[in-house]
C-alpha cells in the first residue's frame, strides 16, 4: 500500500501514533494552509501531525472561486508585492507542483467604453510583467487587446453595449480546490505526517500556569467514536482560518491573538448553455467590475461558476448559508452584460464559503488585507491567517519557519519545487487517455476526466475497475463519475461520510440539479463495505445527506443572512457534536 493512501487502516494507525508520540510540529486545521504546513514540515524531515475537525478542505478551501491567480484587482490598491508573490506561486503550481489540477484559463476583461483601454491595459501589462521572472518559458500566454467585434466573437453571449471599448484577453489558472488540498494532505502523508480528519481540538496543553505558559500540545476529540486523547508537540501551528478566534479563546483573554473577520463569498453554478458561447475554442471566462468588488464568470467543465459576493458574516462558520438576496445580487450583476439574462431556475448549484481576512480599520470586508500574518502569541504556538488560496504554500512555509525557530538543524522549505501526488509523471500520462480507456474498457471522456482528477495516480482508480468491472459503471444521477471513484475516495482519499464524497471528492452536490440526493443511496452502499457500515448506519447517512440538501435549498429561499442561517442549521453536521 502506498504511503500516501488515507485508508481506514491508515487512520487507525495514525490515531494511535499521535496519542503515543511527541511530534516536532502539530498542525491544527486541514484546509489548504494547514495541509501545506504539514507538507512543508514533513518534507523538511520533521515529525508531523495534522488534525482536522471535519473533512479535508471542508471549510474555505473547498468553497473558493476555483482560481489560482495573482489578483488583478489588487493592483489598484498598489499591492504589488502581494500580486507578484501570487503570480509566482501560480507559475509554480501550473508548471511543477500540480499541473494535473491547475490549468491555464483565459479571461476577458470587457471594456464598456473606449477610454478604459489605456487604463486597464496598463494594469494587465503590469500583471504580465510581475509574473515574468518565474514564467520565462511562458506557461501562460501574454495578454492581448481585442476589438469589439473580436470580443463578441470570443464571447457571443455578451451584450454589444457592454463591450463598446472591446476587451483585454489575459490568462490566469483554474483549480479544483478540494482535490488540490487533498493532494497536499496525501503528499504530506507520503512524507510521514500523521494525518487525522474528524478530530476536533478542544483545548491546549500548557506547561505551567498563566497567560504566558508555553503550549506543549492539544486535547483532541475523535468524532468517529467520541473518544478523547492528547497530542504532545514541540510546536503547534494553528491554521484555522475563520476559526482563529477559537484558538484565541483557548489561550485566554490576556494572550495576544490574530483578529480575523469572515467575509462570505457565494457562487452559482449554471449549465453551459445558459451562457451561450456556442463552440468557441478555449472558452474564456469573464472578469467584471461591480459596485463593491469584482465578479467572475468561470468555465467549469460543462458548466459555469458565477461569483462572488463579498459581505461580512458573523453567524455559523461551519455551514455559511447563501440567501435569496445573495443569489439575486449575483444574477443582477452578471445580467448587466449578458444578452440573454440568467434566471434563478437555471441555477443548478449554489455554494457559500468564508474568507479569513485580517481585520483592519476598514468596515468593508472587500477592503481588508488579503496578506497573511504569522504570530507566536506564546511559546510553542504559531497562528497563521489571512492570505489567499494561491499563496497557501508561502503562508505554510512562513508558519513552519516560525514554529521551528528554536529547533536546531532544520533545513529551509523545499516545497517550491516539490510535485504533489499525481504530478510526478503528468507529462508522460496526460495524453494517454485513449489507450488507458481501451485497456480498461471505459469511455474515453470518462478516463480523460479521471486523468484531470488523479493525474499519474489514475491507475489507482482503473485498477479497481479491472478488479471489479461493476465499478466501471457511472454513478446514478451523476454520469460524469464512476462507482470506482467512491471506493477510491474511501480506501485512498480518507472519505468517512457521504458528504465527503459528494461535496469534495466529487462535486456532485453542486453540479447536478438534484444536488446528490439521487446518488446518495448508491454512494452509501459503495462506502459500506470498506467502512464496515451496517444497514441502519447506511440509512442514517442517506437521511442526513437528504436533510442537508433540503436545509440548503430552504436557506437559499430565505431573504437575508439570519433567516438563511437559521434554515441551514436545521440539518446538523453529520459528525458527532462535542
């Protein structure tokens, strides 16, 4: 068995070892920054633990705009170092770290008036210049100016009066954020990190009394069985995003901490034909100005993602809810430029996530800093927060540097040139879809999709089909996914619940009109064997998933945040309460 497999047996072994060892670095939080910190530390040769209260990427890191980008709008804020850093990370991800999961994507910046061309053209030109130091081989093409006619040819769904000044075509990159975070976790596990999801930290272990007493570990509740245990560590890194305040509470009122505000970002998923670009090759996305921020229209497989909002959120952080007002706002904004307006009944999926922003003087979350901060409030504890998905690796390296400052002989970070699981032989396997499909007896498009989810580890899924041809069948209600992917999610990718499979290992929960309810019974049956579920447990899992979907639908009918939050909380988290 590969060292990167997150099987049920691996989880039991890591759980036992974490309770028995003193690790060099214990990371709390299984989003992309925490996963990145675990990989950074483990790849330096340190002993590492990683604990996550729910599932890998269950919070912010599965609910982003799915972009790896420099942040073109931050140039207006003169945040040149932030943009340059993000663009360099974009290049690393596209070329080396995760080329199977991070792919170049063209965007159009429509210009409603001709006079805007010089202003925005200068900004996009600077965007290219800032990325050029690490992108000498031009992994992403340079920007181009398009006339009004060329713009309408590239994106026929645009209203002619929305592009009176033409447009600028530039490139960023797209990522399946949840699968990328999972790949980071698996890579960390391959370097020996003990990784444990469904493991909630309930307190800090201190060496002595008083607010300045060093942190020497944490108390953990295992949400799979309700048991508790402690993990001791030479240093604890808390990469908990919008839950950073919870760590501050554990420290005590007198200890310094980070101030983090949550900003809600809502996205809509609509079918490809809802925004008609016909058969335009290299289907581009759009970036649009709104009164408060920017709006993206992003190609996503055979669909589009439209988002995002940017509003303060002070309610439930585990399951932020989208309201009808959020949905209406996004539709209103995108319909300003579309010749055929989108309607609410065309929306297939909706998801909401919370961005952790460092609190500043500005009241508007859209003006708070996207830069990150690393602080050590007491010896043995490092807090990292802020930043953006694209710069997770830099945040992780900075956090590990702070955590290991007192340990002798620790080498510097090496993750800038370290491929993730699935990326090592990507150049060799990326064009082998037809022959792999023929050998496995599967449709070519199914194998091509598998390649872009699993990279050079696609054989792990295909081997399951060879061993049991029944696993080569499409999932009920989700023909873009094979039954084998569910078994693989449990035996290799650490999935413990239906929600883990349908929401993060796949995106059935947002890409199908039924939002996964038609697939849930078959998924539960496939998970039952590897996880040892009996009949009643299967029924509970299916019932919970159905209740979750209904609660989300109800929340999206509510007029505001408070009523939407109350509706969403009608379905409790599948993991046991602590």
